[in-house]
């Protein structure tokens, strides 16, 4: 579409009449004994000489001037008169010359009246110039100025105050005022008429700001004619009222060029090929009529533009209406066989279906786009469409399909290197990446006209092709990183960066170079993210520092050209991963000087740009870094800067929303400092801003969140009635917008109010409602399908209940795209479970009613099962009855009757911020105990873990025992007398899930480990065991005995590659992360002695790959043994898994991480799975939060997939010790016919008694999870 503004000359319209600056009149003849005068009753903004008099029919008299005098001015002002006049003593003058002198004196600007009086003297003529000074300037006021800030007027004219009014300086100030109007888009506004100067020195200027008298629509043809060949007016297809709805300016507003410029695309989208503006004088000569000249589109373009306009409303309902218009356009394009328009429309439809998350239709239309791109011979469009298809499969979690299409895209990009620039230009119209931050860069690069001043003779085709390929490599790297395949991710990112660097060398335009450099920033940030996932802090910091150095080097490049470039830079920067701008630090040293310098430099850029609400949002990220570091005071300083930057931007809804969000962040920081009253004032400022916005979904969400935060502050101040009022308002608003997160926050807050007031029953009702929604919400697209109701009683008490009548029997898949999002979601909601457990235990202590104690145990079970059930809810197994069992924790009687026997005791832990709990359950009774808070227990547990695993500590038996004894006294002492010699089933929490209880000494002071008198079994939750036993009857009996995967290929330098291939692989920039494990082959060969060859599956080297595990053949084996690197991540559970071969035998990188989600989808019949070689990364420092999902996610996935028991190592144990332990373990199973639980206990106990292996490091690293009973 062509969108232009045509401007007509309009300066005369805005003036009421020509300025009469020097209305000079000759009063008498020069020598007629009278005076020659020049005066004006009103001073003008621009003094000019008067018109010359008509020539006399005869020559003017010439006289000798004997003397020239000045009266009415002294000093410098008198000198100004002498400088201005040309009449000099001894010279000859005429009447015309004298008039010119008068004009010149007047033109100095200092005088309001000038008169020349000639007088005869014996020596000649004396001329006296009599002048009257202007008054001293006291003030300047503007009449009719509704937009001009008073501060501008003061800034412009303040230097003139207190001086003789000078018309020249006054005119210079008027020009500055006019320039302010022009610079701010008010191109018709200016000072008009003659300035009014009062005797007291007050100057009044009249401003005509260009008020719009009317806005009219004029339909024209492509030549600009408003009448057809017959002289009839051209009629439009679209009513004028519809067009005018797209114009934000209204009659009575001041004409704003920039505002109208933004209206033109919206008008065009209504269905017009060309839109122009023209201006005409209004009936009031100081006003203007704006004429919108529109040229009709054809039917196809009109349908497409209508669809675009409707789609821009950004709601699902609007998207469906847009589809109707696009479908109409598609039929018309097909009817006239316009393949290009058909391709455009097909892509638009695909994008709409993508936004609706209707992926089958999305794929259908993108596949149609593929066909059309081939028919049109547009390889760039084909490659981009392949990338978009891959993005769809990425979101569907069909990762292999995503890999295939990304690789196809790369192949086509190589072909596209020979494509024409026209292909690029065509693709720029509609082939932008979807669901990808990097996709934004494709769009920016394909359409540089939208961002950069482009020379039409220059081509950006080379860069666009390279970026397309680089983006595909980026996405492959992203996908590998997401799946935990870190060597492959680094390889993809490095290849992408090489491509970008080579393209930078070829790039000629500054715009190309800048975008390429920003893409490289993305690349460096992504590489840093990989190393962060690998806990390689040094490399992670190295790459993020490189990224920030590159950003810092780009800042002056953007600043030097124009503010427009700065705006582009900020827009691109805002799309970076948050890690690129966060001030990462450790808890002890704080931020490095380099990070602080980067922040200061970047902040200076943001302060130098205007109209950028996103700038404040970026600064807020820096503030959030200080919050995470526990320095809210420093965060406040950052947020204040964000506030200043946000306030300097242009007024619009985005600015208002950004400022409201910044005030909210400031309030949070104040709350962290305990300044709750200040926080309340700040939250009120945020709410006041939000009240000015339309009721958009985003503004309502912000308001609901802010109201919840106010409720928290009032609760901390123990102002319960005010807190309840805020929570009720937040709840009502959150329910209106159907936002489950804020609904649950409000319920939690109301529960806290009622608990504080002693209304424990009401608090229980509310927290139970919150938990039900919390657990249900992430498993349903678009939120919960529960019918949640709420009302407020007359007393102000909240009444909540849940109507489960609408709840379907089969849960829907989760709206969370990846397990990472789910674990983060549940981690952020852990306080809900803690509150519920504390409340129930409080009610138990008050009443002695054992029902509350049992409910608290069940709540703990719900907490332990939350992430495991969430993962399952995202797979296609949600209809499986086993899923229902796992998501519905067993009640106490069920645990006692169906899980426990007379020789077994369940010990379940729940660690909390204020206090922790232990429940001890036997077949006949339950008892509960309050323990110290989480931070206390985990500090001691981490100390014990370090003595077990750290090389410098693990061989100090007495200190190890003392560290274990300290932990035992915290977590076992309350129940020590009841343990007897029972089997102990441990459901740990947090760091306790990584502690081998078998190595803990008795809390009574004896140093013998629990292993001596107890068989130890761990469980993710009691629910897991219920699932295993219920499923046992339906599980097929395995036909074979043992499947082994060991000694995979991790490195390109591995000796198992052929010499020729190894030479080729050495050239690949692929980082070695995992060393080879040759000892694992020896380990499993020891096991082979117990199993005949026809009963086992051996997969070593290249064959020990992920595809082998996914093969249904594995379900035939009773025991599965993985001898390879395993990751049990306590910080990022989503990256846990087993590492299999990184390369195939052709040297090609392949997926290698067997993740929990992979395992969930298996159908196993194994009695036992052994995960040998796992290692646990517990992070650094006692302040680091530890999540158990890293362990239970991996072991739990095998249990859910059909395994009865899982043996896993908690750290990388010495190879020789592991081999010896495995030999004794399998001897117990195959020779002594022991259960795996008993066999592991015997093997560990015998190894601990061997002087060579008696340190717990060698034997305690393996734990058994699952059912201790024999299948």
C-alpha cells in the first residue's frame, strides 16, 4: 500500500492579515519646516522598511547637512542611532535619504517612535532625530496557546526580561516558539498578528495553533480526480463514517502531523490503495479543514486490509472474524489465478491459526504456502515457510519433526543464495518468522524500510539470506539447549555466529551491519545460557561479558546517526533474553565493575531517547537483578531512573502502563525493606495511573496484581479490614478477566487475613479453593475449567466454594509449553502448600483432632506430586487411569492398608520457610513432629553432602560422621525411639531428596549408619507406590532379562571414529563437555556373567543412543542398565536426564539427552532400572534453593513408564568402587534371589565393611526408589 501525506502551502491561511510592521508616513516636505516621522502604534515581530514613495515629477532638493543630533536616547542607545543613519554632518541629504535613515533607526528594534526634525542654521541644515524608547520588557504571555508549555515560554524569553524591549530579539524568540510547534508535529501552529506591547512592559503574542474545523472524506481515482468521466462524484465502497473511525484526531483538536501520519496505515487497512491528506481553509480563517483523499482498493486488497484491521484487535474473537475476510480474499485471488496474492493470504491465514493455537490448520496452510512458493520459484519464501513449520512442531513438542524442517530450511537457504532481490522484497511483504525472538530479526531485516532510511539503489538480499539461515541455526541451537543436548547446541550456535560474522564483512549498509551485530549479541547470550545450564560459571560469565561489551560498542553507533536508530536499538535490545541485561552476580561479591559500567552506559542511551516506554521496562530488569540479590535499596535507585525515563516519553497507553508497572516494582522493593506504608502510597500511584486506561486485559491484570500487593502490605501492618477489602477487589477483578494466577493470590491473601484473625475454618476453605485452582490451571489451555464462585457476606467475610459439576473426567493437556515452565510455575507457588500445611497443623495443635494431622500429610503428598503430575498432564497420557491415581494422593487409611506392612515405616518430610514437619506413619498409627525451618535443615544437610562427596573432605571419617550426626539430630531424633529395625520408606523434600539416609548415623549418638539396622527405600511420593501396585496386574511379563547401554560416544576426538572421519570432525567447532566413560564397559561386563547372551541386549559406543531407548523392543527386558553420564539437576530440574551418544557413526550430531519427558512416553515392563553414573549439581552456597524435581523427575518418569524399582546414583562414584558394588548387587539378585532393595542393602553393607571402600562416598551414593516388594 502507498501511504503518503501531501501538504498544501498553508501559511497565509493562518494569518488574519499581512503584518504592518513599519507603517511610515511622510508628514511634510523635508524643508517645509516640519518633521519627517515614522511610528507604529503596535510593535511588529519583524520590522521592515516602508515602501518607497512615488517618484516626484521633478528632482528632490539636495541640502547641505551642518549638524546631526539625537534626542530621547543616551549612551549606547544613542550610538545605535548614529550607527544606523547615513545622514552625516558635512554631507548632502535628501528627503528620501532622511526617510531611509528613519526606517533604519526604527529597524534597530529599540524604539517605538522616530521623528526627524530639520532646522536651518547659518552653516546649513541641522537634523535632530527624536526617538522614543520601547518599555522595559517585564513578561511575555501567549494568547490562544493551549499546547505550549509555560516552561518553554519562560525559557525562550527569560533572557530578555529587564531589558529594553527589542523587536529583533522578540522576533528571534517568536521563531523558537514556532519551531517548538513544528518539531512536535503541530506544523500549522505559529504566532500571528502584531504583538501587543503595554506601557508596563507586558508583551502579548497571539498564537493560531491550527485548530481542526472539520475532517472530510474525499473519494478520488488513481489520478486524484474526485469526479468520473461523466462528471459525477466518485463514490467509495467504504462509508465515510468507517474511515473517520480510524482517525484519532477530532474537530476542535490541534492539527498534529505525526498523529495523522499514524492514522494513515489504519485508514489504508480499511480497504484503500492510496491515502493522502490535503488541507483547506475553514470558515474561520484561523482554522483548517483536513481532507482525507482515498483511492479504493480492489476487492481482494480490501478483504485483506479488513482482515488485518480486525486481526490487530488482538483477541481470539477478532482473529476468527479476520479469518472470514482472509478466506474471502483467498477465494478471489484463486478465482483470478493470482498466485502471489494467494501466497500472501495463505500465510496470513496460517499466522492467525498459529495465534489461535490451532496447529493442524496452521500446518495445513503453511504446507499450501510451500507448494505456492515452489510454483512461484521463491526459495526465500520457501525457506522461511519451512522455518515457520518447524516452529509449529517446536510448540507441539514434536521435536524430531522440528529438527527435520529446520534442516530443510537451511538447505533451501543455501539454494536461495542464487535467488533474486525481488524474491527478498516479495517475501518481506508477508514472510516473517513466528513464535521466535529471532524471527523478529528476520522481519526487521527483510523490511528495513520500516526501520531504516534506505537507499533504494542498495540491496539487502545477501544479508537477508544469511540471516534466514542463521535464524534456522539459532532455532536448532535453541531446541538442542531446551532438550539438554548442550554439545549440539554449542555447535549450532557457533556455526550461526560464523555465518553472521562472514555476512558482516560483506554488508555495505549501516543498517545491515547493526542488525547483524545485534544478532551476534543474541548468539553470545545463547552460548552463555548453555554454559550456565552446565554450571560452568566462568564460561557463562565470559560469554555474557562479551555480549555486553558488544552491546556497549553498539550504543554510540546508534546514537551518532539519529534518534530513530536509538529507537531501533532499544526495540531490538528488548527482544534479547533477560540474561543479556541482568546484572548477574553471586551472593557474596555483588556486581562486577564491568557489569555496573555496562548498566550506566546503557542507561545513558535510554535517557538520550524519547518516546520509548520500553526503555523504562529494560531498566526495570536491572532493578529486578538487585531484588534477586537481596538489595532492595539499590533496586529502588534503579526503579527511580526507570520512572524518570518513562515519564519523559510521549503520552500514550503504553507509557501509562509502563509507569504503573514501575510504581508497582518500587512498591515491592519498599515492602522488601519493611516500608509497608510507603509501599501503599506507591501502589496507589500505580492504581491512579491504571484508572486512566481503558479496561484492557493487560491493565486489568496490572490492577488486580497491585490490589493483591496492597492487601499484603495491609496484612503486614495488621490492618485486616483494609487487607480484606483489597483482596476482595483483586479477586473480583481477576475473576472478571479469568486470570487464575491472581485469583489464587487473592484467595491466599484472604486465607492469611482470616488465619491472622483466628478464623481458621474460613482460612482453610479459601486456601483449599486456591490450591484446587492452582493445581488445575496449568493443565488446562486458557486456564481452569472449574466453575469458581465467590461472594462477600455482610460481615465482610469471604465465602468461596467450588462447583465441580463442570469438571470433565479427562484433564486437557497443559497450556505450558515445556516442563521448564511448569516447574518454575509450581516452584513459585510452593508457599501455598506451606501455608496449607501450617494451617492444618495449627488446627491439629488447637483441637487435637487427628483428622487435621492426616490432612496435613495428604497436603504434603500433593506438594510432592505437583511437578510429576504436571509433566504427565502435558503428555497424551492424561486419559490414563494411572495419571488420575497420581494426581489424587492417597488418604491416610489407604497408605496404611495398601502400602505399608508391619515391618515398614513411612517418613515423609515437608520443609518450610517458617517451620518444617515430619510425619511418621506405620500400619496402625501416625505421629507428626515440628522441625526447624528449611534454611536450617538444608545448611546442615549441605554440610553432610559435602563431607560425602568433596574430595578434600570425604576421606575424613570422623568429621563425616559428626556432620551426619548433626543432620540426624534435626531430622531423625524426634522419631528415633520408634524406628526399631523397621524398613524406612523416605519421602524427602528439597535437599533431603539428595541425601542418602542409609549413611546417616543414628541420632542417639551411635556412629553406625542406618543401613546397619534398616532397609532404606526412597519414594518421590507415596502416590507413586500406589500407582505401581495398582498397575502391576496389567503389566506384561518381560520375556528377556537384561538390556545394557554403556560407554556412549561424546567427543569428536573419540578413537572409535575412523581416521578419515576423525580428521573431518576435528574441524568442527564442537565443544567437549562430557568425557568418555570407558570404565562403564567393564562394569556391565561384570554383570554379563549372570545373564546368558540370548537373554541380554548389549549397546555400546554409537549404538548406545537415544533411539535405542525409544525403541519398543526395550519393553521386553526385565532389567535396564544405563552406564553413562546422568544429570540430576537440583536448580533446573528440566535439564535432568541420561546422556547417550552425541554422534552417530557418520559423525553427525544427534539428540543425546534422554529426558524425563522422553521416558514418560515409554511403555516399560521392567522390574528394575539402574541409572549408574548420575551426578547431582546442588549449586553453591546455602542460600541456593534446591528442588527435588531433578531426582524425582527422572526416577519418577521411569516408575510411571512401568518400572517397579529404580536404582540411581546421587554423585559420580569411583569407577572401581561402582564396579564392585554392581557385581555384589547383581549377585544378590541373580544368585541369592534377593529383592533389589535387599540386594542393594547387602551390597552397600558389605562394601562399607571393606577397609578399601568403607568411606560412604564409595558405597552410599546409590539409592533405590520404588516398590521394595518383589514383583
